[in-house]
């Protein structure tokens, strides 16, 4: 089955990476800036499929997605699941070392997966972002900012630390949905 598929963007997110694992053929990937926008686009017929992160092995359910899916449970059907290993790293465009960081941008779930790493680093301020890509874009504009993302999507940012989840396996389950 071929379909236009919505995902949390912009390009460079874990959702975009998960799209590549789907067996269902994605004819066009369309990124949205929020999970609500993806759901609306699916209901309105702008896209035929919607990929959502459902849960992570370390941080549990993606609560915002879970709430959306509960409200749409009579309208959607899960047609495929994929499992994406997550290797979170800390990256910065402005800082050359961890000591220069005072702000970390990330999706809340990803921050939660790395909570052990940030224990005892109380000087760091967490700023939530809608996606890892958005966190990276915002970090470009803030001196002393770092962002959490996958190594594949760090772009030109300096690697400050890898395996923020303490080398514990972390896997996110994604679901591809369509209208019933």
C-alpha cells in the first residue's frame, strides 16, 4: 500500500528516521510541526498515513500522542509498527565543552530518557522543543546551548557527549495509522 505519510518534522527527527523502516511504501513524506497537526491532516484527508511515536523503552508512553489516539480511536487503525533504536547525544554549535553549556533543548521524552546523565548538573536549564530538529535550530541561536538528538542528525554541531542514556538500550515504538 502506497501512501502520503505525515510525521513530526522538520527533517532530521527520529520520526523521519523511523519512516525509513516502514514496510508500507511512503510515496511522499510530509512533515508537520505538531502531533495535533498530523492528526488533523489525516482526518482531513491531506495525508493517507500518519506515523506517531507511541512509547520508548526508557521513558514510557508519549503522553501527547496517547491522548490524541484515545480521542480518535473510533476513526483510526494501526497498520504497522516499527521499532527504532535511539542513540541520544549532546551537541552544540556554540560550546566546545560541557562546561560551557547552560541550556539544553530537547523533546521532553528524550530529556526524560537521559535524566540519569543530567543528575547533579543543576546549573543546566531544560527548554522543551517539539522535535530534535527544532531543538537543533533553536540551539544555533543561543550561546551556551546544547541539544539532544541522534548522531545521524547532528549536522555541523560539535559532539559533546554520546550515549546520554548510559549505554542502556533505548528503543522507540512507532505506529503507522490510517483512517478506518
